[in-house]
C-alpha cells in the first residue's frame, strides 16, 4: 500500500499543478479575448473553444486532486453525530460511490472521445476527442485516489494530504 500512497501523492500534486496552470491559461485566454474584442474590435475565433477546453481541464483535474485530499463535498456535521462504526462505513460507502462515478467518467469519456475522434474543433484544429481526455484522466485518478482511501480506512490509517 505504501507504493500506492507514494504514487498518488505525486500524482495529486502534479494534477493540482496542472489544474493551476490550466486556470492561469484560462485567465490569460479570456483576458486576451476580451481586450481584442472590446479594445481592438477584432475577436479571435479560437478564444471561446480554447477557454471551454481549459474550463473542462480545470474542473476535472481540480476535482481529482480534491478527492485525494478529501476536499470533496460532504456532510461532515451529519456524519460527526453518527456512531464511530457507522462513520467508518459511510466513509467506505462514499469512496466506493466515488469509484463508481470515476468509472462512469472513464467509460463515458472514453466512448465520447472515440465517437468524436474523427471530428475537428474548427477554430483550434484539434480533434474533438481532446475535450474528453481530461475527463478520462480524471476517471483514472479519482479511482486510484479512492482505492487508496479505502485501503487506508481498512488498515486503520488515514491518507496524508498532498498539500500540507
């Protein structure tokens, strides 16, 4: 289990770096587009499509890192009043459902990517399948991170957050 923790810690850190870089890129692209549109009256056609691709990337990579560091939405106040055994069961259930969701992302994103592979995003020249790559990667990452949480819970341990 130590190898999975070491791998996931690095993956989570790099995933968050990637999400931050995509967010910075998104900010830059949107500001660039707004300045060109309203100051120079010359709207670049690719800004909107690039911004959409970056939004998807920020959301998927940020969500993945959030799962690793247990930063996802939860009802902590409700769970805190439950007996300790039930709290452990609920934690396992949450991570199990996270795996189901991640597999849905993985399979659904893969199918959508495969079905749109031959199409091109007109203003970017990229395959439409590139929109689904962050979704598929997020499915893999969320699965790995949730498996780590389940293993740690069953071993009576906790996962150390990547961001101390």
